[in-house]
C-alpha cells in the first residue's frame, strides 16, 4: 500500500516538474521570438557604431550584408522558437519590427522616431490582435456548433433506436 502511494506521489512530482519545465521552455521560445524581431535592427546598430567588415561578400556595404542576413535568420529563428510553444503575445514584437522593416523598404529615409511609422506599426499589431481574436472566436463558434450537431445526431439515433425497439416489441405480441 505504501509503495502504491509512493508511486502516486512520484507521478505527481513528475507532473509538477514537467509543468515547470514547460513554462521555462515557453519563456525560452518567447525569448527566441523576441530575438527574431530584434535582430532585424542589427543593421541599424552596426551603422550607429560604424561597424564595418573587410569582406562584405559582394554587398555594397556591411549594413546591407547584416540587413540581408538578419532578414534570412529571423524567420528561421521564428520556426525554431515555435517548437517551444512560446507565449502568443511574444509574436507582437516580431510583427512590430517586420512592419517597421516593411515601411522602411518603401521609405528608407524615415527615422525610427517618426510618428507615422509608429502609428503604422502599432496599427499593424492591433490589426493582428483583432484578426487573431476573430479567428479564435469563429473557430470557437464552429466547434460549439459541431458539438451541438453531434449531440443532436446522438439524440436522434437514440430516439430511432427506441422507436425500433417499440415497433419490434409490438410486432412480437
């Protein structure tokens, strides 16, 4: 009996540790998501500190090389981070930085402290949140309707089976 209780206690402790480990893995995944958004500004940091490489691998300057490299690495980091089930709110940082990057593609001379740039990036994040909420709500309604339909089908089948039993019972008399 005591051995059985010890096994139950060990199992519960394993679940507690697993829950704690899952939390830390989600934190790590969220950190990677944040990193994927932050590296998009690496070219700006390199430019600010006058960081230059001797070999730019065919690019015009070091800033362009770093920008292309960060644009390539960021989605890969996002893919890896998604395996750790990060907190969904962490994606907002990456969405924010990608919208700023998109703005800079068409307006490269705009500085980061530009009011319209910030409004655009904030609006994109807000739109993403609203779109996510709507998709979740629609899926929830769809799932609820599917459950109701399944319950209705089960009730109809039970009713048909009861009627069949009554008909069989009456025909046997």
